[in-house]
C-alpha cells in the first residue's frame, strides 16, 4: 500500500510541474513563433530541436521547484 502512495505522490508532482510549465509558457508566449514585422529581424527563428530542449529544461526546473529541490 505504501508503494501506491509514493507513486501517486510522484505522479502528482509531475502533473503540477506540467501545469506550471503550461502556465509559464502561456504567460510568456514561450515556444510560439514570432509574428513577422516590418524591417529587419534581429534574431532568426529558433530551430524546433532548440525549442524542445528549452521546454524540457523548463519542465525540469518546474519539477525541481515543485519537489522542493
């Protein structure tokens, strides 16, 4: 029975971290393409692999915060 409690607690932390990731990403427009504008663009669009790595890093940070590490 204790094993189920430990697993459900870990799953709960993962769910909370995922919700935190979604909140941060939506609040900051993280991962969304930049709207084209007139003039010169100072930064090129990030590669999809870079965006995935950034999201995974952000999720790891969220999980650490939720876990109290």
